[in-house]
C-alpha cells in the first residue's frame, strides 16, 4: 500500500467518527506512543477545538487536543523562514527524532542550552520531566561540565544557559559551575530550581549572585498549600515565599514557573499574576507550563486532563478582570508558533499593566528568518529575566538588588509623554514585565514539525544538543528514547 493511499484511508477512518464540521487543517508526522514507529499525523478541527490525530497500523488511533477555542488556531500560526544550525553534532541515520544532536534537518539555532548537572532531587513530585529521585546516579564531574560548556560555545556561542536537573542546588559546587559558565563567555546563566535551598540557607542567594547567576526559573504552582500537596507532595508555600524574598534581596531576577494542571490550579492563574505584580520588581515575569505527560506523571491521560495555550491566555484575561487581554499576547518569534505565547508589559502607577505591543500591530504576521527571531529572544530573555540593577549595570555584574525604594508606582502613565528618549528607554528597562508560557510535547501530541523548530536544547552526556521535548520524550510505558541513554 502506498503512503498516499494510506493517508487517504486514515482520513476516511478519522472522519467517520467526527462531527459534520470535521476537517483536516494540515499534515505533519509523529510517533506511535506504543511502538515509536514514525507515522503520518494530522491537525484536525471539529469546528471548535483542534486535535493532533494519528493512526498506527499495529496499535490504532490516537487523538490529543492541542488547541481549544480562541485565539483562532489559523490566525495564531506565524510564518517563519527556517535556518540550519551552524554546527551539527549528529549525522542522519534513522531520521527525526532519533538523530538529534542537532542534525542538518533541524530548522532553528539554539536559544537556550540546558545543562542537567544532577539527577538528584530533594522532592518526589507526582509530575517530573526528569523522574528525579533523592538517590540517583552520580553527578557529572566538573571536567564533564566544562566539556558541555565548550560544546555549547562551539555550536551556539550567543545562547543563554539554564542549569537544571534534578535539583541543581543539591550540588555544593553550584557557585563554581556558575563561575565556569561565566568564564566560558556566557552572559546569562539561569538556575532552574524548586527554591528549597534558597529558603533554607540565608546567604545562599547572595553567594550565587556573587558567582554570576542572573536569574532563577522558579517552580511556583500557586498560592495554597493544597496545590503543593497535590503536585509536589508537601506544603511548600512558606518556603517558596521566603526564597523569592531572598532572591530579590540578592538582586537575582525571579521568573515564576507554574505548571498548570486541570482540576488542581487553573483557578489560581489570576492570583499568581496578582502575586507576581505585588512582588515586582523582584519577580520579573511568569512563565506558565501547561501539564505535559512525559517522565513521571499520574497514569490517567486523556483530553480532559490537558489545558492548551489559548485556555491559559483566556484565563489570564478573565481572572485578571481584563487587566491583561488575549490580544496582548503573541506567538513566539523563536520556536514554533504552536509551542508558546508571550506578552510584554510595562508596570504602571498602581501596579496595573500596559502592553508594549499594540493590538493592531501589523508586523507580527510577516515571515522572519528563524535565527533572527532566536537572537531577538536570547537578548530579550537575558534583559527581561535578570535583576533590574543587573540590567542597568550589565548582566552578570555583582550589584545589589532593587528592593523597596523602587517599588511599582513611581511613574504615572501620563508622565511618560514628558520623558526624553533616554528617560523612556530607562523606564521601559526598569518597568518591564513578561507573561509567557510554553506547551511541551509528549508522545501523544508530538508534532515533528514543532520539534524541528525547537530552540531549547538539552546537552546530552556526550555533548550533543537535543531538543528539550525529544530529550524528555517517553513512550506509553514511560521508557525514554534519549534521557539516561
């Protein structure tokens, strides 16, 4: 049977079970969740929502919701001119996604390189990309980490760095690792952390700042211990609040990272925004992560247990009582449009937000070269997510945090019109706030077009750069294709 005939049969099989408004929007490729065979996949709509549907000859049909309601799926998709990474560490033998490293078929450069410096963790969360445990394999030694930095520098010299795990703060030499990264020439180094050690050791944040840490990517799922018990297995709110306070005092920019899970914390999206603005400028932004199902997670996986990008955008508007609107958010300029969203704002008098991109902006639908979008993202992330005085003095400088005297509300909106150009730039720099989110892919909603456009790459043990979703991908039995291999 030819591939064309097979595709037509899949269309027919899917359509017979669908609503009268069912239609195929576009085609891509994916993997069977059971056997990992590469198979055709289709983005389809029932007239309201959008699904990724695929059919394996051996294991049947799979359907995962990828988009619910507004903003419109068709209008959201943003054209982009692909670009091959300048350095590719892998040759093609099996094809995407089995030859990641990157290979010449990849369509985007590295924006953020993620180094997993431990697999150990001091929590045992119900949801965990890395399936981390308290007792795990030995940590990579300093020479290995130096090798990883060298490989990233060769392939993506301008990229940002995120130190991850496991829980990276379990390493007593974390400050040394930050210093190594700074000495290697990376201007923005961020720590992906649950924050427990930041709360437990009074001077820990200050030591990391002195080493050159610019930002923490801070696990923050809500404002109730009920939420943390459901997702992390412990009451953690008090420690989370203390960790944020200490980072702000040290001058480390804090990005709140809530994992959003239906039935657990969707209702807290607005309160997380309200809290972030209260803690501004110590908190530089929020980066929402809709739950995805790889690594360690509860067994029950169906579309009722998923939340999509437009649902989070809608919740931001409704739960903030319109302070932010769906029209304030845009597709990314770096990764695939279906992967994320972002909004840039100014914090105005009284703590309300003013969007930096107008609703009627016409430039946003013009194709841009993928690497241009990536370089803009690299610069924007480093500037936005660092502590404010670190921005003004140069990222990585050892400066005091902005706290207390520079709280929100120093400038009224009407005063902006009276500023000179330099004053306006300084105002934008010191009053900016970001709201963004990223929907990671699992084996059920894996879209190889999206994977080829990935700009967040995990450094493997042997120094290859592997797209984050590929690196963490697990089959229906939670067996990985990259992690730990």
